[in-house]
C-alpha cells in the first residue's frame, strides 16, 4: 500500500445500476494509495451493480447523500453505467453535491455515462472531456469539447470512456487527487 493519498477522503456518488467495475476498481485503486473512500447514495443502505450485461451484486453504502457535505471530501468519483447517472442527473441534491466540488476547486473523476451528472450540474461548459460515445453529443450541446481518448484531464477533471479505460482513469484520478485543489477547476 502506497501513502500517496494518505489523509485524503474521497466520495464515490452512485445509485442502483452503476457499472460495477467503474465503482470497484477506482475504489480499490484509491484505497491502495491510502485514501479513505466513502460510497454515497441518495437514499439507500445498499446499491445494486450492473455487471456488464446484467444485474450484479449489491454493495453497502457508507453514507446517505443527505448526511454528507462536499467540504468533508478531497475529491469525487462518478461511476457510469446507464441507469446510475440517469437517476443521479435528475436528483437535485446529487447535482448540488457534485457542483460544490467544482466550486471548491477539488478533483472530480467521471467515467462512461457519469458525465451526464456533470452536464446537469452545469459544470461541463468549456471543459475538455471524454465519455461513452453515446454521451458525446450531450457533452457538445452542454458546451464541452469532446475528444475520443482513454482518459482526459482538464484542470482536476478526469474523464474516461468505458471500463476498458479504467487503468488509465484510475492512474490519472490518483494523480489529480494527490495534487490537491486545482485553481482552474470551477463550477
């Protein structure tokens, strides 16, 4: 275990239908580097994964969204999947929580369909990002510059396309969190 993220606390915001690997692999990578990671969900004690092509296991939630404040965390990770970010992007409390990380200049990572949450939180405009290909036009319409790369970093915002990109995504997310706040990260 490395100490690169010792003393850092990271929030992973998710709900039912998150892509399993996009929660479990970043969580493991962050914990290997010494971070404390909390899985946060809007109103549940456990959330069920989508495991590639079908429903997967349920995972315990560490904190309910109503119990947390972005000020208590050093960074945020938004896993994808189809159902998870679609539900979160319609939840005003989830959007406000996400927006606060940008207002506080903290690193944020989003993969696959996770950028949907960023669009609805109003923080995608003017950013260079990637996502699952079907989200490309949504990001462009929100004013983002979309590029087809395995990982894109823009002033503390880390985005990736799909589970195949997780190694690069996790590496860059750890790097950005270790660097701390980014003055150009904004809401």
